[in-house]
C-alpha cells in the first residue's frame, strides 16, 4: 500500500472515530442533563424541525441565506476575473447551491404552513 493511500485510510478512520466520539459525548450530555434515553433527543429534534416556523424566523433564515449566497457569488465572480483554477471555484459554488436549496426548502415549508394550502 502506498504512503498516500495509507494517509487517506488513517484520515478516514480518524474522521469516523471523531464522529462516533462526538455522538457519544452529545448523547451522554443529553442523558445526564435530562434523564431521558438518548433516542428521545432525535425524536425531540424531529418534532422541533417539523413544527410551524414563525414569520420572523422565516425572514431571518431567508435573509441569511440570501446574504451568504450573494457573498459566495461575488467570490466566484472575483475568482473568475482573476482566472482562478477550478479547485478554487468549486467550494463556493457548492456552498451557493447548498444555500439556494435551503432557501427553496424554507419556501416550501412556508407555503405548506399557509392557511388554506392544499399540502
């Protein structure tokens, strides 16, 4: 096995280990704080995520998404003007698509909550 492959394998194992450690600590703190089983944390998170969003929260999230998207697109335009390589353009482009998709999901959630909507 080459040295580069070995380093990638070590990085993968470390990432999985850190992820497992993070979840264990998060569950342990939840159990210690609430006295409920760790599975309740996921159920409570799902309930919070599915409850109706206030107009104020919707506007705040929308503005945040739009500002971040605009900044990322400005970054892309600036990089294109300076003939940047593709590896410089891909991360901001991916983040801009992510925030645009988040904005779409927010809009879907808001229209679902409107009175008289068919969904």
